[in-house]
């Protein structure tokens, strides 16, 4: 089957064409430069940009795939969770297209798409579920941090989630306190590479708690108080690198420890990690080391498919369609708080 997928849950407008598990195109229009001025995503601006970008991005995805709308068998779209008006822009555009083509439309859960994005190969760009095995999966980004037990494809349950700030949110907010530009996470990763992760001691929230939940608000507060006592520290280039490395170490250590511990407790031999923060080099490296030491296999979502993109929406939609799941009506509404 051939389907067009649309993603507009936050500040990336994306469209992709997927055919029989193969990604024919995946176009992403980022709004980072627009929101950087405000230090975070402004929902009204995000929605405006989605409306501006949806048509050209969709046309480009079809053109790159060499597919016309008449060749589509279905349309897929992110239904939630996400920013309400941003979701609305993509959903209504997808519904209009599906209605005009008299084709089915599939409403896809954004976090669920991230969950299975670890099974997308980059070269060639296609899904690879042939080696699928039950796993404990970490979904980690700016808006969510989830630990999920995946029993089989399309069969999973949430083990734990963040009680307050997500890991990516902690990266961005602590980076902002240091004076880094939005989004601070990638810049902190770059600076931390030349820093000492043991230079400054910060708490590892809930790392030793007997559950699978996360909390990063306390770490953010600790960094704020530290900077109030050392206001000139970010002006020293090496001290800033050390600070980035120390904060990053605190976040990553919690994520790695709780993920590996859950896998061992539940007797799973595979761990996956996906979402925007899965691009972080320290997380990727330390998770690989911890899994190797624990005798666990590891699948990391490719950086290309870690941040928000329509390809992961399309891959999951195709799996759901073949399983008789996911179809919605052309007048369905968004699900901004849709639980996984």
C-alpha cells in the first residue's frame, strides 16, 4: 500500500510517503529559528507556520516520492498528543485530502510512532520488524519521558513517565539558565563533549526509587540555585563546558539506570530508545555501554527519525492498517492529551 503521512504535533511540519514499509520521502520544515527568539515554542506562531508550510511540504514529499495523489491508498496523520491548534492544522488538512480522494484516514498517536521508530532503518529507509523482540523502550524528548514495555508490535503498556518536567525540557530550561540559545539541548551536548562531567555535583532525581517514573524539576531547580551562587560561571568558557557536562551527566545517568534496571527486572533482553533526546551523544554512548555490560541488545532510533517526522507516522500507520486498526472518520477531532 502507498500512504501519505502528515505530522504537525509541535513545531515541525512534516510529510512523508510510505509504500510497503519503505520510506519514499520524508520532508521536514523546522520552525526552530522562529521560536528561538522567544526561548521556546509559541503555539500561535507554530500553528501559523504549519498553515504556511503544509501545502508546499506535502507537494514536495509527493514529488520526491514520484507519487501522485491518485496513487495513494490512505492518508495518515498525527491525531495527538501535542499542541491543540498545531494538531488541528494537520488533522483537518489530512481529513480534507482523504475526503476529496475518497480514501481512508488513519489517526496516529505521536508517542506510539516514536516508540516504533527504533525499528526504522536509514539505509535503505524502511521499517525492519523482522528482528523484532520484546523490549523495554525509553521514549524521551522535550515534551515527554516514558518507559514502556513492548510485548509485541502494537502491544505495549506504559511502565512509568515523568511526574513533572521531561528530560528534554530539563535540558532546554537549564541551558536557558546558562544563557544558551533555544533549543539548548543540542548546544549543551556539543559543549559537554569538552567538559568534565564530575566538575559539579547535581542530584539524580528518583534514580534509586523503586518505580519506573522520572522527575527532573528538582534538578532544574538545583541548577538555578547553583547559578545564583555562581553568576559569573557561564562567562568562563571551560567552566561552562564543565557545567553542561555535569548537568547532562545527571540527566543521562537517571535515564540509563532506570531503563536498564527495568529491562533486567522484567527479564527483557532488548532495550530501545527514541525521541528527540535520543540524539544526545552521551545518552547513546552510555546506554550502549550499560546494555553491553548487562548483556542486553540495544536499538537506537536513527537521529534522522528521532526528532518529529512524518515517516515514523507513516510506518506505524501502515502496520495499523494491515492489522485493521487506526482508521478514523473524516470529521474526527484531535486528542491533545491522548495517553499512550
